[in-house]
C-alpha cells in the first residue's frame, strides 16, 4: 500500500511541478553551471546502495591541493535559496518512482556512516529511506545527531499511513517557514562522528 501510494503521489507531483522543476534546472545551469543534478551514492533499504538525485546548490571550487573548499565557501545565494525552499530535493521524486526512496522515511545519509552506527541506530535502515521524515519535521538539521537517530528509530517502530500523512503536512509547514535548514554555525549539518566516550562500556 505504501509503495503504491508513493508511486502515485510522486508521479502526480512531477506532473504538477514540472514547470518548477524545469525553472529550477535552468537556474542551476545559469548560476552554478554543469552538472545540474548532484548524484551521490547513499544507503537505502537494509543499507543497499543507490544513487540519490538533488539539484546542485554549491560550486565545485577547489583549493590549491585539489580538494573541495569548505561548504561555506562554495555555497552561493542561489544555492541557499534552493535549500531554504527545498527546491533542491525535487529530483528525488524520480528516486521515489524507481522505488529507491519513499515519500516518508529516515533521510538517507552517507555511505561512510554505516560502520559508525550502533545496532540501535542502524535500525533506521529497516525501512525505505524518505524525502522527508520524523526527524525532519522535528528539527531537521538544527538538532543533534543523537536526536536525529532517536527520531528515525521511533518512526521505524511507529510507522503508519496516518503518521506519514501527518509528517507530509508538517513538512509543508516547515518548508513554508524555512525552519531547520542548517545547524548552528554551519550552512548544512556537521559530519557524523562517533562519540567515543558515550560508546565506552558497550559490548
């Protein structure tokens, strides 16, 4: 039932929002250049890798050592606008059509985080990841990693059709208010790192 609902709603949104998707693509091409779409491997259901699609929001500027400059130096006003209004997430509707994402579920993070999770945190992969989720409507990038994982696991244990409806409605309100886009002192979210002290005593 959830997969069918995801497919139908994603298809309807693509048909309804295609002018916005096209305009956003043109804006990225003009102000940020190519490629228009940012593609990155992320862990999906049960940790299986897939490629997530997003509109680019940062420049590809590198330092003298060839490494990408920090996010703060590569973010542009156009990119910040796209993130603030969640327009960069629109290509993920095609991930939903392909069955790699759900409309609602824990957000897919980086592949490099997989070996860092505790057994409890890893349970976030027991369901298909989503464009939005319980953590996103309860703080998004403005909350700590521990809070984010707690919300993700709570969703895994309490998922239902009506909870998904509630999350999608709350997501719309969050987008309109542009809340929780970034963590304090960062343009996005700081990388997840294992808290060694909190892991002491774990078997």
